[in-house]
C-alpha cells in the first residue's frame, strides 16, 4: 500500500479529527533514525525528478505540482518547507506564504491572490497556508457571513478542478497537530530567545479558539476533497515523521507523473563537431 492510500481522507465522508492520532507514524520505516536516512535517500530521487519536470516544462510540457500545507500554528509548515523543499533546486520551486490579505487583495475575490502565485509549467509550487484560510480563519473569526463561507467551499472545488484540468497535480497536506503538542512547542518558543521572533501574544488567543478551528478544518477536509484533489492527513506531532511523510507523498506523485528530459531540438552531432573545431 502506498502512503497516499494510507493517509488519504475518503472524499465526501465526515471527518472527526479527534479520531486521528497526531503521534502516529503510518507507513514509516522503523524509528526516527531509519526514517531520516530514508528521507535523505528520497531527497536525491526527488531532486532528480524535479529536474526532469523542470526540463520538460521548458519544452512545452504544461504539467506542474502544487503542494498545499495547512495546519494549526506550530504544526510545522515552515519546517516542512525547510527540510523537504530545501533540498530541491530553488530555481524550479515557487514558494508562497499567505498572510492576512492586503488592501489590494481584499478589493478582489478571495482566489485572486492565489491565482497570481500559481506554479508555472515544470515548477513545484508550495503554499504555506493557502486559499483555505478563507474558509478557516474567516469562519472562526466571522470575517464573512456564514452563507458566504459555505459558498467558498464550492468555489474552491471548482478552482481545484480547473487546476487539475490544466495539468496541476495537487498534493494537499493537513499537518495534524495535537493540542498538547502545540502547547509544548509554544512554550519552547518562549523559553528560547532565538525563537522569540516566531511568537506573538496573539498566538495564545488563537489557541483559545482551538475547538472552532478544528470544526472549520473538519468541514474543509470533508467538503473540499475530490479524486483529483484529495486531502492527506499527516500526523505532525513527530517532526521527523511529518518531514518523511511529505517527502514520500511528493515522491509518489512525481513518480506517477514520470517527467522525461526533452529530446534535443538541434543536431547534437553537428553542434559537437562545430565546437571541436573551435580553437
């Protein structure tokens, strides 16, 4: 069984996040050290497949990959980018971290800012947070009427179907963190001066809304999952597993795409002969 099969949430079925163990390690090698060694081996294969995808994109292959990372604060979205994507060629990656919308972005529909930063053909795009913020924090903080929030689920489904039809492979990962582990990680940020920049007192206020966020995530995971855009629930209490699992998911998708280096659009032998004749 592939990791995709192990972690994929069944489309359209109700999701109860309390029923998933955030410390679980489904499909992983035996222990942290074995998983880290396996991830290092995967990094080389991922880099090779990324180069082939990027090369194919220069020759008219319109396929690309979009990795969506969603999760509660401290679930490790930034850490995943650092440890998984950091081993790829940055020239072939397009990373975007979504913050609170700007005044210009608020003047457009909520998907406008997302469309502007989609990966180009041959690229791997990475969203640290994403268009799902508009059905998560917007719901919890009541930034839009309930009916509008509900309609956004349908608009997201239409948007992701459009992406899939345009050659985008969606890899949507929900980094499932436990309430207890989040507290430990926030306390570590307070205990370490070099981590203070990652903490804001409002993090405590957001944590108080945990039940509302869990409900919002459950609705998004249920309503916005489809065969062409499934959700993968990645247990995230163990950082080594989170990094291993996202690496494996990317590898499985890239293997299925099987990008190929394009054939030369010129006479290789003639070019070689010309080059050898030069002084």
